[in-house]
DNA sequence: TGGCTATTTGGCTATATTGCCAAATATAAT
DNA sequence: ATTATATTTGGCAATATAGCCAAATAGCCA
C-alpha cells in the first residue's frame, strides 16, 4: 500500500475506532440531542465516572466532540452532526443482516 | 443504560469495530470500486495472505461484505454501498480537525 | 482558607486484537 | 494421481483496550 494511502486510512481508522464502543456510541447519540456534562452521562451509562471520562477523552482526541467548562461542570457536545447519518447506515447493515438470517431460516425449514 | 439500548449499541459497535482498521478501510474502499479476490487485495496491501484473509473474515462476519467462489478464486464485494457515505463523513471530521489545528497555530503565532 | 463537587489521571489486571508463520483445505490443471 | 494455486485455520507473541479503584486536580462557595 502506498505510504500516502496508508496514512489516509490510518487517520480514518483512528476516528472510526473512537466510535467503535457501545458506551461511546451511546454518548454520541445523547450528544446529538443535546450537550451533556460528564455526570449526566455517567448516570445514564451506569459505569464508573473515570471510565466515562476516559471514553469522552477518546472521543475528544478523535475530534468527535468538544468540551466547554461552564460553572462547576464541563459540557460536551457533538462536533460533526453528520456522524448520526453514519449511524443510520450502520442500521442499514444491521437490518440487511437480519433479513439474510431470516432467509437462511426459511431455507432450513424448506 | 437500559438493556435494550445497550443491546442496540453493542450491535452497532460490532459493525463499526469491523471497519476500524486501516487495512479493512482500504479493503472497503477498493471493494466499493469493484469486487476483488483475496490475492488482489493481498498484493495491494502488502501483508501476509493469512492476515488479509482474516481481515476479510472480520468484514464478512459483520455483514459488510459477501464472498462468491468463481473458478479458482473467491471474490469479495461490498454489501452496503452507503458505507462509503460514512467515510465521507469521517473526512469531514478530519478536515474539521485540520482547520482547528491551523487555528491553534495562528493563535500561537499571534 | 477549607471543604465541596466535578472531572481527570495513574496504576493495575483482564481481555481483545493484530500479524506472522506453519499447516490444513479446496479446487484447478497437467 | 500429482502438482500448483488460492484461501482459511491454528497457534503464538506483541501490543492495545477496557474498566475499576485510589489519588490528584480544578473551580466554586461558605
């Protein structure tokens, strides 16, 4: 693979990898509705605060979210709303998978 | 997090995780142009055949690609072309990141 | 100042992923 | 049948990730 092509895909993979976790997808979905602080997300996810904080830092590092300190809290928000379009594409794959499984079941039954 | 919400995000994460690797993104991009067999992809990627084969099985397992045996080879193709729309969203994030870095540099220079 | 709340960081263990090699399998061609 | 070609599988070592606890940090308020 040519070096510049490799670099391009590494950059993309970095961002996609940041999304590739259930809790982080949950966070992305919540932030697409409204900005949230760490505490709010922690309560929703029901994990350790430090764990959620680390997830947020992964997302921030990838450039998917931004944070803003206001009063006592830090509010996170989604940086590129187009991310949610992607989630809908993932849903397409999922339903496509489900259809195929149903087809396979039909075939088994004969 | 409610159990059904958790399940939904786990399913999504599984698919996204399958995309989250430079070589697999390269494969997805190539397959979006035309179907390819393992050998072709192996030559392009310049890795061990077994490595590429395993990447393909990850993609297949997630339902992102299908394979079809023809003659001596197995041809892989992309199952949901909308995946490429997502890649363009990732590009948005990347260029948005780049812009921000440039802004930061400007600020430093004063 | 000193305590309070919100968040991040360090450290650790458990688990998952990657990529190579060698070996197994499958199919085509001679 | 034997050989050659294409692909997958098993095994292993190196590396990366996840999540918890404890401790550190930062800003607010009395």
